[in-house]
C-alpha cells in the first residue's frame, strides 16, 4: 500500500503526466481505498504494480499499467497517439494467462486482452474486439523507464542523427533514441518467439537521452554517455551483457564509438582504442592509434582522421594467439575531410573506404565487389588508390558504405550504387546498380546511412526514409515488395520482404 501511495504521489507531482495519467491516479485512489479496507479486515498484502510498453497490432504503440491483487487485475492503458487512459479490469486464469477487459466510460467491456508472460518479462497474446483481432507484444519496464517514456512522448522529436546496424536503426533526438527493426536490448520487445521486430519507431528505453554517440552492431552495441562507453551484447555467449554496461578502460574522455565486427572501437583522449568484447578486463583492450585522432569512420570502422587519414587492419596470429594491428596512412587524401566511411570485411579480408574532401568523393581499398568504381565486372581489384568517384566530383556532403553497396548525398539528393538484390539502390529495381542512381525522396536529404542490405536517410522535413531489406523490420514500415535473391546454383530464388523504393519510418518524428 505504501508503494502505491508513493506512485500516486509521484504521478500527481509531474505536470506532464497529469493529463495522460489522471484516470490512472483515480484508479490508484480506488485501489488504495479497497486495499486499505482489505488489509484492515484480512491482513492481506496490497499486491504489486507492473508497467509495460510495446505494441498492439505491430504498429500501435501503447503503455499499460496493471495492479495485481490476488487473482484480480485492474489498471489502464493508453496509446502514444492519443494519451488518454483506458480503464482495464481482469483476472489471472488457472492456466496463468491474463484475461483483461477494456472498459468504456460506462464500465462496459468493449475489447479483451488475452495475454501471457511465457517469454518472461512481458505480456504476449491478442487483443480482440468483435471480429478484429490484433497481436499484443508488451515488454515489462521499470518506473524510471516509465518516466523516461512519458518524457519522450511529450518532448521534441527533432531528429539530430540516424544510426543503422545490421538489423535495426535508430533516430537520435534530444529526448532519446527511437528505434525500429530487431532492436537488441530493448525492454519493449520480446527476446524470444514472436514480437521481436518493431515495424514502427519505438522509444529505446535502455538508451539514456543524453548520449553523445551510438553504434549498433551484431552482437555488440554501444553508446557514449558523459565521456564513458557502455555496451550490451545479450546474444554473445562468451560475455552476454543483457543491459548497457560500463566498459573498463573507457570510463572517461571518450568522444565517439563504432562497431567493427565483434570489436567496439572508440576515440579516447584523441587515441583510438578497441575493446574485443570477450571480457570486462582493461588488459584485453587494444590501442590502435596513439594520438591525434579527431574523427572515426562510420560503417564498420577501420579508418580515422588525424593529420591525415589512417586505416588499420587486425590480423589474427595463431601462435601466440593474439591480434596484430597494422596501421598505414592513406596517401592522396588530405586532412580536409568532412565525412569518412569505411568497411572492414574481417574474415573476407575485404576493406575499403570513402571520404568527402572539399565536396568531392574519394574512395580506395579492395574493390572485389566492383562498387568503389560503381561498375559491373567479374573480376575485382585489390588496393585501389584513392580516386574521385565518377559523377561525384562536387557537392557531396555525406557518404556511407557497407559490404557491397554505398550511398552519398550530392546537393541534397541521395545517390546509391553497387549490390541491389534487396532494393538497396532505392529506385524500384533489383540487381547490380552500375554507376550512381538517385533515390526518389520528397525532401532534401541531410544524412544517409547504409546498413548493408538496406539504407536510410534523414530529410530536411524531419522525417526518416528507408529502403531495401525488410526481413527484420529494418525499414520501419510494412513490406510493399518482395525481392527475389539468387540461390547459389539452384534455379529457384529466395523471396525476401523488402521495399524497393523509400518508405517513411512510422513513429518518426
């Protein structure tokens, strides 16, 4: 009872929550009264309060609060788009499932939730109203995360940056990160079974609002908060980190972080250091560049900007078992670089990079996939020296590269080239894109980011658009197309959900 009184007091003391939670406070008051009477008469415990956040029907973002007293359930839920509390009343069935009625203003049931927590830490099931049935996926969140959620709902969603990973992407705002796809470590998504994919941008409540850098990878993701690096990797067997964890050796003076395979590399006091991700032991960290680092390449970083551009390679030596680092300067690129992107193939030993220098795009490295020069061919090239990309000599403001495709922004337009089996070129076609092709966007592009099999762009009207592979929700919307992928030597193709043209990420701004 004391706990619920504290909750009621906290909600009442927050002006931003009063309008959206006034009905909840009323419900709490009723519960306090009934629980106080029950405790006086029977000496029973008051029960517990649980908070949930997720989706109904895959795209409708909701927050639910449930009060459990014995086998009875009361509470409320609200849609992010409406912010109006809807009363709930239900019960815990002998099977352990929750059967919860949604009530109208007259106390009549208008819909029913049938959910369970078999996956742990959340509620999964269905919402049924008449003939309309929708899936429900709600993750359990803590009180502090509930407060963060309401701040994100109420605050400005002006997007400052977009960050992409292999299977998810995030829009960074002043109130926090809104992410979509298979979002690792999100408390609002299921970790097993159905509901692991967000087809709408949801607040990522494991990421604080005041971070200064974010890197998404597989299996590792990291952010920088107050000069320190925090990483999580729930699916890495050697060191599973379920929640963001402070990494030893990266506690201060960090200005940027990136993910290179299983490594997290960060700029620490103008030096480049990498964490292997296998142990929380500062002795396992690698110092790649000692000093003078001002910029870390985007993508799968293996380049930095100092007085000149430096790139490095990690070679594994079996005897003794350790990684050997080779750092080499890139001749032909000055320090007047405004954007730097790189890809490190690691096991494939394919590495290449591109830089925006004085408005022109220069690329170099291993052109085994024939994308640096944007041309079709059977034989690739190794160690291509820096050269200006054809048709990208002027007006370039941003570039992003991945394993076998790339995109750049020229005079507000996004141009993509290279592999296009998933529709990564964004022009409605599939197959290799020779030369650069323009992505049709409704507004001027400010930022572009390539996630390998998909890409996203931030436009001047504060919207995010994505295109390409959507098997894991990477485009933040439903799939409008099916892409037929080659299947090796087999004549049959592999159908994959995709978007061959840009679609707007739902939930942003």
